C-alpha cells in the first residue's frame, strides 16, 4: 500500500477532511487548496473515477462508502465517468497559484481534465 500523507491531523479528522475535499471536487469539478492536500485528493478522486468507470453495483457501493453526497455519486456514474471511458488514468490537472498570504503554503487549483 502506498504511503499516505498525514497532513498534520489525527486519522479520523484527516479521513473526514479528505472525504469532504473529494466530494467537493467531484461536485464542482475544480477545487483550490494546498499542494499536499491536492495531491492526496487527486489520488482518491482518480480511484473513485476508475471505480465509476466499471459502473456496476459493487463499484457504486464502494464509492458511496467514501463520497458523502448521493447526488455526487449519481453525477459521477452518469456524467463524469463516461467522459473518461477511453482514458486510462490521469483524469486531473494541477495548476500552481502561488504561496498563500497567511502562512506561505503553496496553493494549487485541482481540476478535472
């Protein structure tokens, strides 16, 4: 299993934050966050899209176990996944925006290709 970034949070808080980021990302198709969070979000979101491409009930239940909104899962299976049917991974793109004013953390925009 790949090493996961801890993002300075306990396991339960980190998992909740990533679930929220992935749900928001799939809902809006774009999200602005720090580079470390974006990299973790990208890993999970790409797995969700790959599961949605399978399109079966088991995949839907696996995605529902992670994504917090049922409407986002429906949109993922009906609209997002079919667009990437011919593509083998690489569903996301990251743009660096620059350092954040408060703490100089590198901010990026993560979006669907």
